[in-house]
């Protein structure tokens, strides 16, 4: 594994026929999306593209030169037309007269809004001068692993000259900003025949006279770097293999145990969501002899560094002699040492005007024999941080194979991480939603109440695991919620809550997918109706199995996981009005629902000392979207009341005190109350969502 080949060459995906009818801004979008579609070219949110376009001025009607450039915080792979900033080139050139030197270069960002063309609201990024002052119509700035491996080598300049000759230049490390834009302009003036430049420890700039030529140059230069590494790297990399990876199932089992513990320890001030990666590239690195040498050096590219912090934390775990309990017992001290080291780094490097110390916990956790765990305030950021560190691994592999790898100097790294402009960007970010960083598992998640509950929790920031026995409706629910909230925050698990092993495995999967669990909504349900003398034992056992035993099994696993995290939790049982008020011909169902309610009360007593709250929501007659009302249950209940099935909903509405129908969204709101901080001081409670039923009054 350690001598695996470099990935194959990049394909030229440009379709001249498709691009022929496009405007120049549309070609820029097309080019950007093509480049961003391959993580070997640039990582999420990294890189930048631009085009200088002649357009009529909306005020004067005169044709003027306009810079279209990716706006601040955008991603070239997913950017749309409204993601580009547009600026007058004439005004951008005029800024040179206002520049007061490198010690004041940050103030130039404040002038960029004055250069805005056509009242475009998209903020220009710090890279804007780098694109503006390259005297070519089309410019790409990418972060390819193969190029950064060159840029992060001790022999960076010599390797650039050796591989590319005069076609690609080289510039020493310089933090992105106005001064670097001037450096690029000077380079282009002195090297008019060059097609690009490698920036030390940073990335690649390429340019062209047309959008297609620029794209082709970018692909060609990256492919040349890939080819050179294929020819130059021989034998083992990373010093060879030191440890062997555990089998895949065992890796996931270790991650499932470690992630909740780490999550609880680092989530005291802000809840975190986890991501697990045991890809081949990661395993190659964490199992190598070079791990303890290279990992502490940190990353080189600023984009990598901002996502992954100064360095990762290497978890003390020996896959050849695994002692997971020993590893877990040592995590507290290991995390404390990391925080102390990070705080010392801050103190060594801070300036008088530096922003305050941020979260000192690690983002990246490397586990020998197992893989990589990352934590962030949301799932997307945790996943993207992992992707960035995989890029960093690829860079370290390449650089250390042909030269010596060099991380970014500590002070330079700090000056980027605590850059006032970055701080201003962070301060502009919207406040987290109330359930941000929380993970919820909803059983019966594909049904009416379950799906409505999952949607309500996801809408306020929670990651959601849908668990349901019906695979077809489960996949449909997953697709529906993913379309609304993104694929990162929704997972689906086929689950029969009556099977002990299946329940245990489901919660372990949830821990690996998101790092742990904060919320359980136990909602799996069935319905049945029969007079007692016609109630078969199998029907009785099925009700008890799903509605009592099933609730016990999922809650037991939730308790175990929440105790490992040691950060509390919220559990809500979806019981029924029938758990409090008897109904004719439904003894099995009503008894099982009553058992649910009493189980919740018992568990509220047990969970209190651990901060685990357990409450109950009792719906009644929720017919809309409910799977249990689509079969015989509707006909059976109608028969119990001597009416036609289509009269049942109106019957329930009229029976209620408020004369209202109860919908899945109504139940979801009650669940939301119990899992949110609004009910932080409530446990052992019951809320009826039944539009009013005197028989079900709890007192």
C-alpha cells in the first residue's frame, strides 16, 4: 500500500461545442465548475478563477473592462453566476496610487467595494488583486496536491525549474493580499512568455488569452506535475509501513467507541459533529514510520491550514496490541496537552491586536491502524476539514518522496489563522441555529410523525439519522430531507427495533457518521385493533415487542452513548393518548403504549444525574401522512365506532375539545420543545397533542 501509484492524469473535460454559445461570464462559470469538480485540482472553497470582460457601463453606456472573480467564501465547484464579484478594472488599477506599503496592505481590502461594477452585492475576496494585476484576460488559481507537493518542498524553486522550465515561474512564500498581487504583476512583466507561476507553500497560478486556453493550461501543468512524480517516486513512501491497518469492520468499531468520548470532551463550550475517514491515503499515512515526524510539522497551504489547525493530534493506539480502554482512559490527558500546546503557540505568536484565543481543541485526530477523525461545528465543515487533511497528506507524500517536506513557519501560520481579515469574515457569519452541532436519531423516521420530526430538527440545525424498517419509504424520506437540508446532515438506517444486535449496530453507525448522539426520538410504531377474545398471542407480542421492548432497546443504547459523551441528552417517546385513556378493542396497543409512558418516567429518574432528560409526547388521531393509518387500522377503528373509514378523521376532529385535526407537524413541534434548550429544566413530563381529550388529562 505504501508504494501505491499517484492517481491517474486529469481529463480535459472542456466541451467546445457546449461552450461555443456561452458569454464570457458563462464560460468563466463553466471553467470554474469543471476545475472544482475534481479534488485533485482544488479542495472545497479553495482556489479562485477570474475573467476580464468588456461590458457596457450601466451608467454611461460606454464599454469598460470588468473583472469577474470568485467572490469571498465561494467554492469554484458549486459556484453560480451570482457567486462572482464584478469590479471595474480601471478603478482596480487606480488603487495602486493609494497603496501605502506592505505593512498597510490589509487596508486595501476596504477599497474594493468602491470598485464594484453594476451594484453587485457579492463581496470581493482578498485574492482579487492577484487576478486583477495579471495582464491576461483569464486567470486560474488552484491548489492541486501535485503542485503543492512541489511548493512545500525544501527544494521548491529548483524543482519548479526542473519540471517546468521557463514556462512556469516561482515566487517565494507571501501571504495572500495586495502585495502578492503586485509581485505577480511584476513577474508577468519580466516573464511575458510564462504561462503561470508556483507560489511557495501555496499553490498554482495559470493564465490564458481565452477561457478554454486557460483551462487547458491549468490541466496540462497539473498533469505534468503528476507525471513527474510518477516517474520520480520509487519504492516506499512515508518511510515505509510501521503498522498494519485493522480490518474495516474493526476500524469502524474503534471509531464508534472513540468518537463519542472525544466529542464529549471537546464539546463543553460548543457542540461538535464528527467525521470518520479510513480511506487508503489516510491509512497509508497513519500506519507509516513518518507519521510522528511529519504530522507535527503541520500543513503548508494556507487553505489546508485554516481548516485543519496548526497540527493534528495523534491518538495513542496500537492496532497490533489494541487496548481501547487504555486509549480512552488516556484521552483526557492527551486532549489537555494539545490544548496547552495550542495556547502556548498562541502566546508565542500573538500580536497586540490579535483576536482572542479561539477553541484550542484539535480538529484532526489521527488513529494508527484505524484512520482519521475530524470534528467541527457542523458535519459539512468536519467532512471538508478531513478532505483538506487528505490533501495535506498527499502533499506530504509527494514532497517527502522527492525532497524534504516543509510546513508553514509557525509565525506565518499564526498570522493567517488569526488574520484580522479572517476574523472579520468569521464575525460576519450567521449565528448557529439552536440545534447546531446536535445529532438526533428518529426511529420510525420514514413515517408521518417521524419524518415531520426529523424535518423540524434539521431545520434548526441538527444532524438527523432516520431509522425505519421500511427500506423503500426510508430511502424516499432520506432523499426528500437531503434535498432540503443537504446530504451531509441526513443519514438513513434500516432498523427493526425489536432486534437487539441490529439496534446496537445502528447506534454504532450513528456514532461513526456524526460522532455521537444528543437526541433520541423513539417513534417506531404499529397499530392493531381486536376484541380481547379475538386477540392472538402473536398480535399481543408484536405490540409489546415494538412499542415496549423496542423502546427499551433503543433507549438503552442511547443511554450508553450519551453516558460515554458525558454531555447529557434529550430523549422523547412518541406514545399515544391511548396510553392514558382506554379505547375499545385495542387492549394490546393501549397496554404497550402505557408501558412506554411508564418506561419514560423510570428513565427520567435514571437519566437525571447524567443530564439525560426523558419526556413523552402523546399524539391522538394523526391520520395525515401516517403509515399506521393506511392499512387495516383505519377500517378497524372505524368499525369500533360504527362508521365508514372516510368518516374517521372528521369524527376525531369533532371529538376533540378544540375541534381541530392533529397533524404530524403539530407533534413535531412538541418534540422540538422537549429536545431544545427551551425545556432544559424539564424531564419526566407528558405533553398531549390531541386537540383536547378530557380522558387523557394527566392530572
